[in-house]
């Protein structure tokens, strides 16, 4: 009888863990929605204060380039059902911001060069390593497409969208965790006959 109680206690604990994760997921989803709402409101304020002609798709490069990527490590299941094994080791490590190509003109010009020239460029790159991140970040900021003096609501909108992206990554990680916890709970319930 005590073994049955132990199994039931284990099922109860796993059920509570799943419910706690679902509550956290709902909280993060609400936080993400509020952040998106505020960011779109700030973007609308910036459009209204500066005029649609100043903040519109006509003023920036329409070729889409990802300024942030999400790195997922681990293996995924190969059967295509999208229902990965809990032991697959999938982990979303976070958001990585794109760095600008500072040498894009020289790289596209000629593709053949001798090894001495490339090694000299590598040495120069190593010497300027500390300076590059600052220049890259400044040149990569999409707000600079709209000029140097950007209205504060546009900056606030950008901050809101960045915060929402980070929250979306946490939501994806938590969604995977919930799926794994549900599978473990289901296997435990089937094993105990509950």
C-alpha cells in the first residue's frame, strides 16, 4: 500500500510541476503581449510625431536581413512529428545579435588574393578587435536608417521589440519544458495505472 502511495505522490508532484510551468508560461505570454502592445504604441507615437513620410518602409532598405538569430543546440527528433524526445537535449541558448559586415565592399570586389594579403588583413583584424564591436553595433542599429536624431518614442519602440524577442525565446524554451514534463507525467500515470 505504501508503494502505491509513493507512486501517487510522485504523480501529484509531477502534475504540480506541469501546472507551475503552465502558470509561468501564461505569465510570460502576458508579459510578451504587453511588451508588444507598448512597442507598437510607441511606434505609432513616433509616426504621428514625425509624420508618416519620415518613418515608413520607403526610407529603409526593404531587403530583409535578420538582426537577431536564435541558437538552438541539441538534437531534434527525425520522425517529423514535432514531438521531440525529452532527452533530446534541445536547449535554446539565447538571442544573438547580428554584427555588421564592415568589409563587405572589399569582400565582394575580388575573390582571389594571395595568402600574404589575407594574413595581413587577419593581423589587422586582430589588432582592431576591441574597436570593432563598438563600430559594428553603431552601424548595425536599424534606428540609424532614420537619421542621427531619432525621436525617443522610436527608441522606446525598439527597446520594446527587443524585450519581446527575448521573452519569445524564453517562451519557446518553457514550451519545450512543458511538453517534456507532460510526457513524463503521462508515462508515470500509465505505469502506475492512475
